[in-house]
C-alpha cells in the first residue's frame, strides 16, 4: 500500500462531512491516525460506538495535539471560536483547513487567530446529503465530487499540494478558486437554491386551504425535490446565510426580478416568453448530465425503473 | 388472467404519460386493444417502431372509433381542439378522460364539445419524469403514485368506478377531488415549484460573473435538483401556467412574501428566525418519507451508497 499522506489528522466537529472524511481516509489509507472531537458528549459517545475516528478526544486541545492536519468541520459561525481555542497548541508546520460552505467569512474569522508557523488553506467539498450527524457519513461521499481549495496569499505550494492529494485520495476532483468568487459561485449553485427551497416548503406548510396531508401525499409532482433540499441541517444553513449575506442577497434579488417577469408573462398570457424560457433551461440540464454531475435516469433513478 | 377493464382504449397524444399508460395496461391485461394517435408523423413512426400501441392511427377520428375509453394526453392548451375533432365520432356510452395537470380549464375547454351520451371524467396522474416523448414511457411509472379523478356533476358512478379500476390496475392510488381544489393543491405541490425551479436555472445561466461551466461543474451543491425539474417539457408547462393562472399567481405571491421575510432576516442577521424556519421545514420532509412518497436514501439514492 501507498504511504499515508498525513501522519495525524484531527477532525473537529463530527457530522456528515467529517465522518465521511474519516471513512474515505480509511478506505484510501491516507492518514496513519485520525483523532476526532465534537462539542456534544452524545456525539462523542456515538462516534466511539460506531468506530468513527481512531481516537475520540474529550477536548479540542487534545484532539489537535501533534496533528499534521487539522480539519475544522463545525458550522461556519463556530469556526472563529475553535480557531482561537486550538491556536496555542497547534504543531509548528501543521496545516489547518476547513470545510465551510462560505470562504471569505471563514478566512476573516479564523486567520487572525492562527500562529505564523501554521498553514491555513481553506477548503470546501461540494458534497453532502440532506442527512446530518456522525452516523450519516460514508466513504463514497466525495467520489467524483468537486472540492474547492482557496489558498490564501502566501500559502506554501507544497502544503497546498499535499492537501490536494488528500482530497484526491478521498475521490474528489480538486479545483482552486479565490474566496470571493467561491462565495458568489456557491450563492448561485447552492445558497440561493437552498433558501428558495426552504421558502417554498414553508409556504406549502403555511397554507390554510391546502392541508399538510395533501401537500405530503401529492408531493411527487415536484415539491418533494424541494423538501429534500429543505431538510438540510438548520444550524449549518443559518450560518451559511448569515456569513454569505451579500452574494446570497444579490442572487435572490436577481431571482426575484426574473420571477416577476415570468409572473407577468403568466398574467398577460405571454406563452411565447414562457416557452422560450423553459426551452432554454432544459438545455442546461443536458450540460450537467454530460459533465457527469448527475444521473440521466428519470426521476434520479428513484422508485420505478425505465425499460 | 382477469378480463380486461375496457375492450378498446384510445390514447390521443403519445408522450411520457400515454406511453407509460400503454405499457402499464399491457402489464396488467387491462385493455383488449389500445389504439394511439399523435399529431406528429415522426411520433407515430417512432410508436410503430417500438411497438407502442396495438394500432397507431394516422387520424384522431380513426383512433377513437369504437373506443370505450378515450384518454386525452395532449398539452392542456390543445385539449379543446381535440375534443371538438373527436366529438362527432365518439361511441355512445364511451368515457372520455384526460391526464392534464390543470382541471378547471380543461373542463371548460372540453366539456362543451362532448355529446350528452358520453361520460367525461377528468383525471390527473401525479407521476412523471423530466423526460418526454413516446420513448420515455415505462410500465412502472404509476406504481404507488396518486391519480386524481375529478368527476363532474352528474358523472355516472359506474363509469367513474371503471376508470378508477383501470388506474388501480396500472398501480396508482386513486383519489377524487373537485376541480378548483385540485388546481390549488397542484399549484402548491407542482406548478409553483416548477416555475421557481425554471426561474433559478434561468438566473444562474444569465449571470455574467459566474460562467455556465462553473454552474454546471458545481451544481451538485443543490442547484442540480432544480435543473431536473426545469428540464420538463416546455409546451406542457407553458400550458399549465397559462391555464392555472390564478392559483399559481396566488401561491407565487405568498412565496414572494415569505422569501422577502427570510431575505430581511438575512440582511438584519436574525439567526433565530432562520434557524426556526429551517427546523420546521425539515419536519415536513419526514412526513413525505413516512407517507411513502419518496426515498430516505441520501441524495435520493443516486451515485454514492450509504454504508
């Protein structure tokens, strides 16, 4: 077998992303030892019970001691505090990375706390499911998914390369991007769609003249895809929106503008406008399937089988 | 084997819904003979080539001759014209039904053309995929899906029961509902979500500072679920929005109101509001899974497998 890429990796926060990293590192033999820490005693107990991490520590300081790579897998709003807590005990030459869904705010919250002799290389694996918690992880989560690295100015190229090799070893395709562009791209592909899905699900639930049971029974008509997105972890998403405020609000502004134009087309009976718009969006789906980022199986292949 | 429910069924329009009905009727031995008609000669040729329908006819009049059940599977905007064309040749005592996604407008367009001695029982199977055309159908499409029947005042209970048995034979759970309530429920569970998905995909494509290839590459973060919905048939959806104008615009109005409230919470940093909202919507997902209307497998079970 190949040699591990890091001798010791510390995972701080043990949810879907960290637990999937652990199983993926084990699968690839990428780390000699993986320590783990979670703030909640219950999460630590669960981790110990299911064998998540080689060693689960009761303090964050213990977990990061002697670690060559520290991965911050906590909600974006908690990153700053964790950075402050671990800064005094980080091993000189260690790399600190994170998996947060926004990057500018994380850099501003984390970087000021870290000592000079530590490399900070923010990251963001574009993978996840609607499930969360230590038991939701699986080794294949990152296979053929993108992981974006956001090296800061002055990042050591060798440390960046090493982190890249870790993510590639976990199955991901790694790309580099600057923080602000990352935050804008993700506002489009992730943050705005999540807020929209949350909103639509909230509206459906709130409607007096349509019962909950009707919404649930007849959800297969399109709505259920929204509910999957809107079932994602509330803490994580609260922090995403609060920390990528500008880009998210910009995209939502554009969205509202466009939605109003389509509403007007419906109201005035402008069928050509609707038809042209829908024809155009259909082509984008084709691009995503050709890029290997989704299945072409009808309905994502769930339930019934095509002939 | 059990006896067929209808001796002759005519499918008018040969897209996803009709072709799935054909394969489902064959699977269940539900119709002795199924004729089919499509306006496009190319569609008729394809149908003949793949054995879709026992007999493909070159005129709609020929297709409905002697049919005990006529199923209108054309876009909602075309239903009135088809009804007018077939009315003179419908067999006395025959049942006419449809599969349109809106019901009030279809009733208004179709009913006035039909002779007194024919039963008109509007219907709507809540099933579909993002694919369309005669080759997209499969026998299992309706398994465990709902089919809503909207009997008009004075519908013959026996004719309704017979149509119900056909849909049940194709795997569906049948419910009855009045037309206006149907149109409101579907505006919530289907029409508004589709327009929102179309809009979001259009916005993403239109953004100058984020390239198409970035949107496509990084779509797995949530956006790709929208693109699946926004890949649905443009003609069908244009007609849905034009023919369920009031209910769709009402729901979109509620949606916009709610979206603005969440945008304000983001802008003002009201994390509690966001957290509470997201916690609530998560519970709705649970209801849909418990009702058997979707899979609990992460990410719909596509791609990677859970342990």
